[in-house]
C-alpha cells in the first residue's frame, strides 16, 4: 500500500471529525448495503489482538474508510484523545417507556420517489446504528444495530454544533453574551482574522464571509489545513502550519461580506467554542457538563475529542449516549425545562425555534431544504409542525417536533458524508411519524 505523506495523514486522520454537512464527496462505486457492512458481522477489532486485516487505526486514516467507519463511530474514545462531559454523581433520571408496535410498519414516500417505504426499511437505507423516539417524554420506539449498545456512545458529528449553538443562545438570553458585539471584543487573538469584525450573531447563524472551503475533493481546500492543525498526532519536523484549532482560526481570511449569505463552515463552531470558553471561564466540555448534562440527569458521561493542546472540538467532537441526546431534545421541546428545573432560558429556545433569515439561507444552495433557515446552529424547517433539527454527517440527527410533542435522535454511519444523500428518506420519515403521533390521544 502506498504510504501517504505525514502531513496528509495528519489531515486524513482528523478529517472525520471536521467533516461538515456541506460535504459533497463523490461515490465512485456502489457501497455495501447496511447488512453487508454490519460492523458486528465483519468483526472489526475483535480479538487480542485482532487479525491484521481487522485492525482499524487512527494514525493511518483507516478508521475513516467505509465500512470501517461503521465501527469507528461507536469507538472514537478507543482511537484518539478525549475529555469527559461528566454526568455527575447523582442517579440518572429515568425515561418512562410506552413502546408502540405500529411504527415499523409506518409508510412514507421518499423525496423524488414514486414507491413508498416503511419506517423499518428506512433504518437499513440510512445505515442506522441507533434510534430512539420520545413522545410526550416517553420512549415509544428504540433500536440499536451494528456495534452500538445501550451503554455505548456514538459520534454526534456536527450535531455538536447545535449543542454549542444552544449554549450560545442561552448565554445571549442570560445577558452574558451580546450577539451584536464583534468577535474580537471577546477573543482579541482573532482581531486580524476574518472573524475579528464579524458579530457573534453572524457566527451563531453562519453568515460570516470567510475564505474557507469544505470541499474534500479539493486537496488544497482549507478544510484540510484545519484538520491538520486540529489533529492530536505529532506533527512532522518540516510542518510549519498552525498546531491547534485556536491557532488555525487566527489564519482564516475574509471572502465576501459578513451578514449577506448563509455559508455552512465548521470553523464558525470552533470560534463559538472559543467565545464560550472566554465568557464562562470553562472549556465547552466543562460548561456542558455542569450546566446541562448533570442537570438533565444523564445516564452516561459524554465525551469530546480534542486537539494536541486538549481543546475540545466544538465543530464535531461530541460523543454521547442515544437516550441522553433524547433528554437534551426533550429539554428543548419543553422550552428549556427538564428534570423539574429550568435548565435553559425559555427565550433561548424560542430564538432557535423562530429560525433565521430564509433569504440568506437560500443562498447556501440546499436544494432539498427549500424554505428552511438556520439559527443558533440549528436547521429550522418552518413546516406546519414547527420542527427543527440538528444534523451531522453520516446521518446523525436530533429532530424536535413541538406540535407532535415528539423528539427523534438517530445515530448512523452512512457511506456518504453529505446529508443530501439521506435527506430524501430521513425528512419524510420523520414528518410521517410526527403526523402519526399527533393523532395519539393523551394518556
């Protein structure tokens, strides 16, 4: 096998964590089906040690290959450095159960298709690793597939951004963060970068004008430099670039004007993470633990991947248990209240639900998301149920449907990073389930 240059391996090894929902990686061959790529059946990393052809490594980028990725997303902590998002020492808050038997047979029509599909069929179509549905705070559906277990954590990818955006919205509502102030006022180190003269609101809504491409097909795209900087692997002797996420952010240059158009770029979330750390005096994993995770009564610690300086990756490094993210979504559905306490200001949740500028969003080129907007790093559908969504590459989702009183969390490991590959089945499936549960009588 040809050996990649070390700088390329640095970037490749970090790329899975930096991938954004706008990735447009092309598939040259038909991928294995969900059943054929089942990581449990393929027995990746089984044995002491595993056979040579079943070993997955971080430093050579093999963890990022498909189908190995289907194992990796449930085992990032085994492959790279992380920091904990502690659930604290109190007992977890149980989620009541009221399982329904009619969800698997629910039928819907995928976008652009003529034939219908069942909910159960959609699980394989979307390479689902785990999915849970809450209705009025009760688990009505829960499935684990592949190597994800109830006691395991899974990479949330860019769902991390929405968690960070939620913290940002809360700090704004609490008066601790002024959305109209310039980024440089909070982080002076960014004064000469493209972020320096952007407002906090423009970062939260990703309307910054940046020279930053997330085109993974282009080896010269800035995303590779970002990934190399954030990689925790030792840098080669001749490496002269930035050595951490925060160092890289200081190099980002302007392109276009702030506040004119939506442009999905992971570095905005990294900047928000830096701002949160400056405003609160805590790294984002610590703040998330103390102010949200422990108050939710989470049943598991979450964790975040870090760069070589131990800085949590705010753009995509969160790994969590399925039901704990469901608790997070249920908190939002209930206006920031959960476990008998107001965890987030109601005004923060209202700001997310209200959505952003539809005209600015339309300039982002998301053909399957017409009429949507982006606010506080959440994707807002503006459908008749008022649903909003956290989205991460390879199929990660939190879907909050206020009208149907429903929360869906899904972990997946699709062969294609871009969400456009699974949106045609995901969005109509979630909407169909919302309509079904809307008809359910309260108990």
